[in-house]
C-alpha cells in the first residue's frame, strides 16, 4: 500500500509491528471487554549500512481492527529522499566524543557534583532533523542513552540524546 504512493524510501532498513490490546473496565475496575487495539507498522531507514535516526527518518502506518481485516487509520511519513553523498573526514573517536558528549553542559554539571554517569547505548548514526526543519545534509552523530545516578543534585534519571560526531570545521 505505501510503496506505490512513494511513502517508503528505497533506503528502508527495517520494519516492525507494534500491537496494542485494549480493555474496557466498569466503574469498579472489573474487566467488561477486551480485544485488539491499534497496530502501528514502523519503518526505519539507513544509508550505506548506517542507521538514520531522528524525527525526520521514520514512516508509521496506523491500522485498526475491522470486520475481518484491518483498516488504515492514518500514516505519518517523515523522510527526505537523499541526494548525492559527500565525503566527510571524521576525527578520532576520542575527538568525535569531545564534540558533544564529553562537553555536554548538563552531564558536566552532574559529574562535577559527584553523580555517576553510565552510558548504556552508543550508536553511530546519521541524524535527520524533524520534517518541518530545513536540512541540506544528514549529520553524522552519536545516539546516546544513559543513566545519571542519584546524588547531590537530585534523584537518578535516564537520558537520551544525539551529539554531533564531527566538529563544525569538518563541514
């Protein structure tokens, strides 16, 4: 359905289906009915085996259960067809991390206050900005997730962010 409309780029790298279940409860919290809810089909993209992440790199198709078959309820598509590629010299890993992660002001503040910072995920990706923002090229970036421990500045929390992998002079 989506391919003939041009809503799936040839750069599609993966797809997944997320199924929801719904339950109707009475005033006392007892189950009255249950059944299938909305299904979300998620498509993600990659270029040259590097994942493209961010708000501007996804296609979502929403389907609801119907009489004998699902019916589409909507589609969200955010993907810019890529143009030509350009070579970009990336710095060493240490320097690349220094462009963003190691100079993150929020993490620096928590680290200086004695909080422990644990990185749980670090992926090299291309970053696609939200569809409503002008973007002339995909940015090489690190997709980072981690945890900041409880300490002087408050309770522990998880964080997720993108940081550039190349300094401005590389562009």
